């Protein structure tokens, strides 16, 4: 039971990212049989091997290789590069260029014949082609531009063709995804150095071991160190067709930014898209459910606007002043009997006034027949008629009165 639980727990654990497979071939030739020994290449290769292994590289190393041993290391390297993410080749020792081709020198090479060039040497192009056929990212370091005594042997064997033997190494163009680094500029010779390492290998091992920079930045630092140590006599040079930044220290790889989460439609946004923006009821329902949502402020403003529109629609229109006066106009008639005609007219007007319930008009007749002088009233369509009667005069008056 415990075993089964452990099995399922392991299944549920997050998987660990698979580390990159990086393979290196490191060769250092010092003990030459026919070319005079070199003090530092074996140390260079030893220190490089240690540095790369510490950084997680699978390293195939070779020290003081003769031609047969060198020929065995290259196929071993090719096999190890299968399914690798990156390949590195480091060589320290003698090398030379003939006819624009670069050759690495095993410790048993003599170069006493022209044919020996093909049988005793290792062509850089062979290793270069193998690496590019196996991996997409490759780095080649050649600290092989030292002054080579075997070149004189080959020159004697080649006779008039010896002009094709150049100083140092020839420039090589890298294929896509490859960087080739030389310890000095094309056609120049590199120094072996007075310390444990050559100037180039010492600076390279130091920066690979301690730097978190990309390879391009690292090589700038190496170039400056070598120029400073050799008083400008030796300038490391490279040709690069890398398609991305390469880091020896995998822990220094820049972290990939977390993907920005794509915004998802919220519940409030989905409901808001279905709300009738002309309905107060639906807007208020939305506010009760999503009162703090991004749409809430607009919903509140919309409700207030709709309520103002409703208030304006139901309010009765305010009538103009003339309509108010016309609504208080009446047509009335009155009869009066008095000793004089003026007295009869006054009684007739008082009868009209009482019929309107607007109060007493007993003082509106200030002078004679000036009935229009009643303050605050307008009299129109007035008719009056008076005749002698039993009491003196009888008057009948009709008029339209507007207050």
C-alpha cells in the first residue's frame, strides 16, 4: 500500500527540467618527438577539462596524442555529440596552415614528405564538419598558432611549393550556429607563455570558470586580458555565426520572463454585456450584484440620467401668463335702479362683482363712466342700457371681466 502511494505521489510531483547535454573534446599536445616540446598545452587542456566538467560538460580529453590516438578521439567525440545541445572543441599545441587549410599536429608528426601532410596531421575542417553535422550550437577554440619548427621540414619537402605554408593559422568561416576562436589574429603566431598556461588559454579558463557572461562578452574580456599580458603583440580573434547567446555557466542563463496572463472576461463583464442600458431596473439589479466592478460607476451615472429624464417627462407644462388670465375670465351681467343714472350703473356693477365672488368693486368707479379704471382687472365687451323707471333710472350692464 505504501509503495503504491509513493508511486502515485511521484507521478503528481512536478517534473524536473532536463539538463542540456553539452559535450567537449579537449586536447593538449606538449611532448612533441620531432618539433621540440611545448611547456603549456598539457596544462591548458588539463585546466580546461576541469573547468568544463565543473560546469556540467561531458568531456572527452586527450593529452600528448599521436596520430593514431588523435584519430580515435575524434570518432568518440562524434558519437558523444549525438542528441547533444552543444559541442565544444579545445585544442592547444602546434598547428600550421598550408594552402589555406589548417592542420593540428600530433606529437609523432615529422613532415619530411609532402604526403605526410595528409597522413600525419589532423585537419581542423574534419572536426569542424563533424560538429556541425551533429549539433546546432558549436564552439571551437584553437590555441595552435605557435611558431612550428616542423614547417621548415615541410618547406624543404615541398620545395618551390613551400610558399603555400603560412604563418599561424588561416582564417576559417564558421557555419550557422558555430563560433571559431583563435588565440591570435590570422597569419600571426601566438606565445606559449612563461607561466602555467598560455596567455590565451589562461585567460579563457579563468573567465569560463568565473564569469556569468555570454560567450560573446566573455571573449571580449579574454581579448583584453591577452592584449594586456602580451603588450598588444597577440590579439585573440574569432569568427561567429551563432544564432543565440551561449553561456558556459548554465546557472547564469537569463530567466525566461513569466508569460503575461491573458485577460479573461469576468463574470461582471459578461453580465454587463447583457444589461439593457435603457432599463433602470436592470441597471439597479446589476449594481446590487456587482457594485464594485469596473462597470459600476457607469451604471450609477446611467441610472441617475434615466431618472432625470423620467422626472422631466411627467412634470406638467407651466402655462404662459396669458393662459392663466384667460382661465380667470368670466362674462357677467347686472341690474341697478337708482334716482340717478350713475347710481343705477354703480348698482349694476356691484351686482356683477358679487356674481364673480371676487370681492367688492364699490370703489372702482372713480370718475364718471371710466369703468376701465378698476385696478387689477380688465373689462371688455361691455354693454349698458338705462331708462327711466318707477324709482328714477334703471340700468342693465353686461361685460367680460378678466382678473
